[in-house]
C-alpha cells in the first residue's frame, strides 16, 4: 500500500514540474555563441500588465537590455535554446 502511494505521489510531482513554462531573466545584449545569454537576477525583469505580455526595464547599471527568456536550458549562468516570445 505504501509503495503504491509513493509511486502515485512521485508521478504527480513529476507532472507538476514538467507542465510549467521555464523563464529566465537574461541580458539580451550579453550573448556568447554556443553558450547563450547571461542569466541575471529575475528582479531586473519586471512584468508590465499592458497587452498581457512581459516587458522589462533597466534596473541596474551594467545590464543594457534585460528580457524574459522562455523554455531554454540553463547551464553555468547562461541560457540557450529558448525564445523571447512569451508562450500562450
């Protein structure tokens, strides 16, 4: 009984983790070929309620173009293989 409950719980947790959209805040102007965009703290990408899409503002010195980057893969502080278009 406990083993079956554990299997059901693990399946539910795996489904929850894979269904969401991954999103990273990146500096769009800091791209390295083969490595991707530099991931920065998400506090530097602020959502705007207008038109139902995310937009960003420059919030710190040294980041010229912070943007949300969707469904990419993050490795060593860089994100690649994603898109700047917000999924519907």
